[in-house]
C-alpha cells in the first residue's frame, strides 16, 4: 500500500488519520451544502469557493447556482428570456413579496442586486449594423454636455443598429454619423437643435416620430460643454480659464440656452416623448436601459440587459478630475443665483410633471 517500509503501528495511525480527515471533509461539505441553500449563505459560499478553487473551476455562467434561493433560481431561469413587465412582476413577487412599485423595480434591476442573483455571466455584446427593418425616426435630443454620445453607444448596443446624427462625425467615432440620418439606415438621430425635423446639408428632411430627451443638471452640463469647447470631450480646462470673464459669459449665455432647450422639448413638443434623466442613467444604468428599451419597442433578454449595463463606458468620462473642479468652487454666488433662477423658472413651467420636477429640484445649488 505504501511505497516505503513502515511498521504496523505507524501504518495504523496513518490510516486512522486519513480516515478522520476524510470524515471531516465529508461533514464540512455537508454543512457547506446546507449553508449554501440558506437565504444568505449561497453566494457567500460561492465567493469563498471561488477563492480556493482553480481559476478554470470558478463560477461561470451560473453553473454552480443550482441550489440558490427561489429569487436566485427565478433570475437564472429568466436570464435568456425577453424581459417584460410580466417577468418583472414575477420577480418582484418572489424577491420583494409583491411590492411592485417603481422603487422596487429600480432595486430589482440594480446591477449589483442582479449580479448577486445570477453570479458571473460571460458576455458577448453585439456589433451594430445598419437598419434593415423600418423603425420610427427618433430624435436623441439634448443640451450640449448632457451625455448624448454615451447614450448613443448604449442605444447602439440595445438596438444592434448604428445611431445617426444631424452633425457629420469627422472623428469617425460613430459609424452611423457618416450616413444621412434620414436615408433609412439609422433611426435614432443625435441633435442639439430645437427642431422637430431632422435636417442636414445634402440630405432630405424628415419629421421625428418620437423623441428621447436627455436631461442633465445644468451646472454640470455647462461645465462639460465648457471643457469640450476648450480642450475636448475627455480633458479639463485650466483653473485660470474657469476664473476668467470668458467662463462667466459662457455660463450666462448657456444658462438661457439650456432653458430654451428643455422647454422646447418638454413643454412645446407635443409628440411621443421620453425623458432620460442623465443622473439616473449613471446611478442605475440597468433599470434606465430597461425603461428606455420599452419606449423604443426593442425587446431585450435579461442577460443582454445585464451585459450592456456592465460594459465599460469609461471613454465618455473625464479621468483624474481635479479637486477644485466642482460646482461649489467654479460657480460664485452670482453665477449660482443666475443658474438657480433659470432652473426654478423651468421648474415652474413644468410643475405638472412630478418625475421631472423632482429631478429639477435636486439641481438647485445652495448659495
């Protein structure tokens, strides 16, 4: 049995030790299994297991999630299916005891909550193509500096179709910008213009059938646009430039432009409209994409929604932000008062929309 000579006493002691070790391992595995199927133990066990197991055997595509809670099991069963209101209701009944208000839907489709319930999932995002079946021409409207480019990339993953623009994209960041926005090859079109018609030189004009408007805090969007005009989308202007009279003139001029943009689309436009609050998109991307996909009538599986949500969009965010580049420092009391006045005026004009009004109230900066 043993490759070396050993007396009978030591042999007996060694066999007894091996037997006791195997017994301990068996008891530990049994206890771990019971612990795993408890409400909170399952993913704790997976986390511990993933640390001690070889990389090739770690959790992948939920293969080790066979004995989870009812909520986890339901999430996994719905992973490849189209996510709709009926599926969401069933998940809410199981995970949140039938509390189907919007706050709980937002909690349910929070990326961290979903990750805890489905484990690690391999993601392969689709490569966008040009339009094949006709969708309604949709404006992706916003005030400059409100995250239009970020939203375009997300929408290209949601729809699988390139997005267009009324502005030619000289940097070739978006392939769809090279085509006429009204030639039928794209259906979502970027615009900062206050115009219900998609218009671009050399292309035929066409009226939008619906509009997605990106609303962002004016204090932040003006800073972003000032940075872009000075240096580009991913860098910062210097402190001296923000202290100059050019910055003060810029804030006052763009405050009025922001007001006109918001009121044009949110008050005067009478067609089909979806307001995407930028801050909500950043804080809970999965829930906001789900709501947006329903508006544009693009069905998505739970897995696709999850994969799009965890994609890396860092190229749209400026890195190494200086500590001084904050609203409270960049806006003196006079500029704060000017911008707050504009926000309050918009808030007054849109007081019938609770969702938008709540966001606008959060934009007001204390002096």
